[in-house]
């Protein structure tokens, strides 16, 4: 099975160059709905729709490669997953989600510098990427850069006000920062 997945990935990675996910014309309306959603319950299907768009490339071969690489990541083969996401980035450098997935793998592999670099690429391509913002905030907290983490989570709050991370982490960050200055 693994051989089949790797074969499909190697075939699919040969394609690319099309406009990527974050240019989907449905996204502005979805982000507007997300900003206006009153609860995490009403935001949830909107978030799922956004993720579905981000994970889909106009080239179906690349979408299949993303799915396979994500499965490999979820199965814990982080080294192979990083390699596959790197190959996706090489073939579709304008695909924000490929950068975001590699950032996630690099975070799990404790390569925080690499993860931050990939998050910056993600946010350059898709400034509304709430997943990348959340990941950046987690790294900033891990590095005890609470002021920057606060700014990052406040940016996340503007995009996704009902994010569980915002509701849980922002109050703790504000308390942490206020205690630093007492």
C-alpha cells in the first residue's frame, strides 16, 4: 500500500503551476461569514468549508498528493511527510496549504525555525490562514515571546473570533503579560 501511495505521489508531483486554493472566489464570502458567526457551533461548518478549499488544488493530482502526504503525516512518518510536502511546495510554490502542512510537520519535528519560516510563507500567500496563525502563536508561546503571541492571537481573533484557541489562550496570555509588568 505504501508503495502505491508513493507511486501516486511521485506521479502527481510532476504536475503543478496552476492557481492555488487561496484564490477560490468563495473564500471572501466564507471569511465574512466566519467573522460574523455568533458561536463556535455556527462557525464550525464555515471553518470546514474553508479547510476543504485550502486542501484542494485545481490540479487534482496535487490534491491527491496532499491527501496522501497528510495521511503519512497522521500515521507518524514525519520525515517522509516533510519530504513529500517539500516536493509539493517545489511543484506548487503558490499553494499556501502545502507550506502550512510542512510547517506543521516541522513543528512536530521540533524544527521551530523551519516551521516559522513556512508559516511566514503561508501567511504571505494567505494572510487569513487561521491555522497558520494559531501555529505561530503556539510557537511564540513555546519560545516565551508572550507579547508577540498576544499580537498573533489578536490577529487570529479578527479572522476567526470563535476559534477555540482565541477563547482559551487570549485570556491566559493577557494575564501572563500583565503579571510580567507588575
